[in-house]
C-alpha cells in the first residue's frame, strides 16, 4: 500500500506570524506533529505542491493539483490532499470534473485550527483522510470530523466551528471510529477510463439575488463575464414585478449560460414548482437541481471551458458527471 499526501497550505499548515496565521509548514512537518505513520509495511510519501491560504486559491491552482493527482495514479493506492477550508469545497468539486474517473481514493482534508495550536483538529482529520485513502474506494472526497463526504457534495457551513463541512443533498459516504472505517454509501459514477480534462473558463460570476436587485446591474455584469450563476430564493424563480429582472435574464440567456441555484442549503432548485420558476425556465435559465453552489459554479467554469454553445452547456450542466446532481425537472 502506497499513499501520497500532497500539501497545498491552508490553516492546517499555518503557524503564527506578526501578521496572523500564515501557511508555512511542509507536509513532513505536519505528519510528524500529527503522529501519522505508515502501518503494516505501508509507504507514505509527501509532496509539497503549494503553500497558500485557501482564500488565495485560484482555478489555475486546481489544474496544478489535478495534474499532480492524475500523474500519481500509477504509483499510489490512495491520495490525500491537505488544503485550507475556505475554498476546499470548490477545489474538491473542481477536481471531480478535472480528474475524471479516478481509480483510487482522492481525499481532501484540512483543519479549523492550525496544527501548531493545542487542541487542533488537524490530527483527527488527517487520520480520517488517511484511513479512507486506504479503502480503495475510488472517487474524490472530503474528510472532516470523522466523516467522509463526496467531493461534489461537500460545503462549508460553519466559519469557525470544528464541524465545518456537511454533505448537501447526499448521504455521508463513510465514518471513521478509531481505526475502523464504516462505509455507508458507495457512490455511483458514470464510469470510464481515468482522464485529465483541465479545460476551465473561470470568467464567471455568482450573483446572490436580493430584493431590489436591478436589471441594469445584471446586464452590466453580464457584459463582463461568460456565464452567470444566480443564487435564487427557495425552489427558484426570477422577479419581474416592480423591477423586471426576468426580461434582463431572458436577453442574456440567449447568448450566455445563466444558471440558477438556491440560497437555501438543502433541497436544491425545482423551477417547475412555482409560476416564477416556470417563467425562469421559459426565459432560458438552466436549473442546477440539487447541486451545491460550489459544484454548480465549478461545473459552469468547466462546461464553458469546453463550449460556448448555450444548449450544449445546458446538456453538460444537467448531466451527472461526478455524483454532483440527481435527476432534475425541466
């Protein structure tokens, strides 16, 4: 059994400086402090790939991480990636689209407290990640607080608490108790050979719908980007009373993809449920079903990295690629 642990920085790699916590520890230092050691002839190797606060993580970094992961498939039985928590769910979702059909577990983890601090959750999360990396269950996952979440279903729901990540609209994959791994769900993927597909167009915008949001602002923004994700209310819909945002969306959606997710954490969007949702569908809005906002945004980047044809983008968004979406109504 050979496991590779890739470091990218984040809180887990941070130590206090004059300007606050900053990522500066290497993977070997982190593993030593956490007490992570090989077992039963196992080999654990490390790769310090990046060392940045995850707030600074960019789509180009996802490609760098994805390439390192893909190139490691022939040599390792499991891969762990340490990462800052703020954008970890974006990275886990992006990697799920960039690195298709991984033949081994690829597990992202991090911590809410630096490993250099007393009571840090880093050792616990690392043990969970390494334990699942030994499982042989292929796919991209997030390991946090003794649980394992499918990478395209993870979302950070707490900015400070240790139990920071939840699985959205999908069961937890597994739990770790001591040395024991309890698998609860075997995700089903479309299948195929492993491939590295890094075509991304990050020129997109995420717009949170608020009462009074102006059509003029939406149109101005649409001129600067190649795709838009709207975080709507509840099951979804576009306002047209008082301020006719619906007409603005309709004009933009003819030439650029306009997706809709929900501001609610659970449940997803169903644009067939209400009249305002059906009007949105008629205006060309592409529903994202029960995807997380992180999966919807990174999948949009990935889709428009492949094509500018709105109908082809619609087909990509509505198709399950890496367990990110259930069947949606249109």
